[in-house]
C-alpha cells in the first residue's frame, strides 16, 4: 500500500530550532531590557537633577490713569 495512509498514522512536520538560536534570542531580549533600564535610569537622573523654576515676577503695575494739571487762565 504505497502512498496510502492508515487512519492511525499521523504525519507531523518537525521544526527544530537550534540551541544557538534560542541563546541568541535570549541574549537579544536581555540586551534590549538592559538598554531600556539604562535609558530610564538616565531619564530619572535628568528629572532628579532638574532645577525648580520660579515663575517670572509680574513687574510693577502699569499706570492706567493720570490726572492732568489744571490749566491756568
């Protein structure tokens, strides 16, 4: 019976990944995590080192009304 399959036989394609590819994937994930941790540590340092800005002073009030001296006759 060449070319026929019995009902109790199961054909399965096997895809094997080498240990090297698993190791490289783990290493890439670890490197991405380390870069992210470094970046966020730098951002936290920048925020901690930021100085507090005081609001700009409002300045002197503007003169809105000025009385004119009475004219002499």
